[in-house]
C-alpha cells in the first residue's frame, strides 16, 4: 500500500504541473510568417490567434487568392511552432518519457 500512496502523490504532482504548463502555454506567444515575412500571424501556445500583420503591398482587391494563401500558410506556421513548443514542455514535464501514439492532451 505504501507504493500506491507514493504513486498517487506522483499522479497528483503531475496533474498540478500539467495545469501550470497549460497556464504557461496560454501566455506563450509564437509568430508564424509566410511570403518572406510579408504576412505574420501571432498566436498563443494553445492555438488562439492574437494578431495578423500584412504588408500593404500585398493588398490587391483584384487578387485576393495570394493573400488568402499567405495568411493560411502563416497561421499554419504559427500553429506548428506552438505545437513544437508544447511538445518540448511536455517532455520536460514527463522527464523525456514519450506519450503513447495518439494520446491527446486536453488543450
């Protein structure tokens, strides 16, 4: 029973650290860009977009497809960076132990 008590303490500590990490990810901001930096998207570590910056030279009402593609690419770049940062933080939290394939976290 002593081992069970220790295991329960470890689980509780892990839960507390995960809650702290979630709060840190909400405050973390990453920036993705496309078009050689002409479009920039800023988002939180949880994937919430905070801002979009577009170089005025890209704004052409007769050709919105390029701008749409660049915004999409910048958002995907920012999301990839946020995901990468989350994985780094999870590895710190789990001591480098990989999560099982397909394991989804609540954020």
